[in-house]
C-alpha cells in the first residue's frame, strides 16, 4: 500500500474532537471529514480519498495498550 500524507487543519481536528463529544451525548457521528484538496499550493492531498473516524481511547485501546507517542505529544 502506498503511503499518503494527510494534512489536518485545526478546524479539522476540532471537528473530530467534537464528534467524540457528540457520541458521548448519544448523537449521530456518521458524518466524516473528506480531504480531497489536490490543488492546494503547499499542502496538496496525496490520495484520492480518506475517511477519518474519531474513536474514544477506551474503545480503541480496549484490547491492547497504547503504543509510544512522539516526545512532545500528550
């Protein structure tokens, strides 16, 4: 599989985080962020399509421990 570069703006990241809050309130979170900006002069998409889904830590890591993070990450 070819690697892709995904650029997420603060707006994109905040949207993903808001979906976790919506899920906690029992609201629908099926909408996705679609990144297809092939023409951006500095941050062009390197893929045809990507779907990003927000998942709470306790769900995602239910069957395994989280791996190491980059030094400056929380």
